């Protein structure tokens, strides 16, 4: 399998504008406004890789860094807040939201990724398996907690390496392929079981009235649906405590429609709300192959 880097420090790899080169030279993430936090495994060197594309013609650019989803000053959080609470409220980091809610007639407290500190949740068998990426808590005009929702963000994990492709970009912005690929197995092994478990935990929360929001790139959403057997296996349901809301993000415009020196914007391409029980049911309904597939494969290998 071969692939290429498609976004580097926030900008398309084809972009050789001053601003994109400056971001790469300064190793800066334009989405967080800080140094890139994505580190390479062994060397712990700053990666700068935002998205990957397979070398096959027509392959989409798939986001591999969660910070890419936080473009436009965490626009995604504002989108989820509007959907969950059916109103437009300002967002503040954790405890700071209490005073703001009293002066503004309401506010949303945000916990996650440096916004409001880590929520002290109990651990299950010594592991913090309850944790979600974000919690948005709505406060009324008295600063009292009214309800909350949870957000899980998932981008694609990669296989192979992109060190040669990265070195070429750093050197002279050359675009070369490498052995990097996508770890689609995580869709079945890790992502779906986590959605089921965390969705069931949240359903037991008296103040979580909208369930879990699962935010991911469009290709991951499509893979999840394929693994579950399609939308007909996880039909649409209204918002409820047992809900799983899929928010599939992708590039809002073609790269060719965005001038150099500009970041390609993201948008919600598709929304789908189902329940944790429908996901669990579909995930458990394994589709088996025909009988004797192993025996037939052995015979074919032995005898042709």
C-alpha cells in the first residue's frame, strides 16, 4: 500500500505560499494557534501531518489528526452545542462559565483539550474507559447545571510510514509517496465497541438528554455504516438519552476552489441519529461467509 501526505501544518501540500511555508517552518498548527501537538512515535518529533491520501487515483484526503476538526476556532463545538441544546449560547472553559452564565442569561461550560480541566470520573477496573473527548454542559441564568452532552472525535489511524514523504515536504515542498496507509480495522475493533459502551454509560445520566455525538471524517463514517450493514440496520431515531449522533465532516470545497495561502474549510456533510441499541444489534449480527472457505482455500493452494 502506498500513500501521500495531503495536508501539512494545516495547508495543502501543493500550497507553496509564504503563509503555508511559514507554518511549516515554525511547526505551527493553524487550527490551535500553537505548536503542532501531533508527535511521531519513536522520535517524538513534531509531525505536522493533518491528512493522508492513498496513491490510487480518485482517493479522498482523509484527516488523520483530530486537531484538524477544530478549525475555525472550534466551530465543531458550537455546531454540536446548537444541535444538543436547541439554542445559541456562548462557550466558556469549565468553571469560568458559571459567572458568564449569570451575567449573560446562560452559557455552555466546555470540558476537554485544555478548555476546562479534566473531569474527575471514576475508573473502571483501573482504566478511565468512561472518558469522552468533550463534555458540553448547559448552565441557566443562575449558573446552575441544566443538562449536558458528550462528544467523541475520531480521525483515521495510519499504518506504514510517511517519514520519506515528510522529509521531502520539509526540504523543498516536494510531494513523494510512502508506505503510509489507513488502519480501517480500528473501525470494528475499537471505534464501534467504544460507541456502544460510552453510549450506554451516558444513557444512565439523568442530565444527558441527547446522548453521544460522534464526530469523524466522512470516510470513517462510511466505513462504520458498512461494518454495521448500512443505514437500514441502524435506522434514524429522534434525539434521546440513548442516541448516537453521527456528524460526518469533510472538505466543504474542492482544493482547486481555494486559493493558496488559505485553509480548505470543513463542513458537516451528513448527519444521522440512531440509538446505541441499534448499533449494538447491528454490530453483533455478524455476516458469515459460505461454509468450507478454509478447506477450499487449502485445496486451491495445494492442488491448484
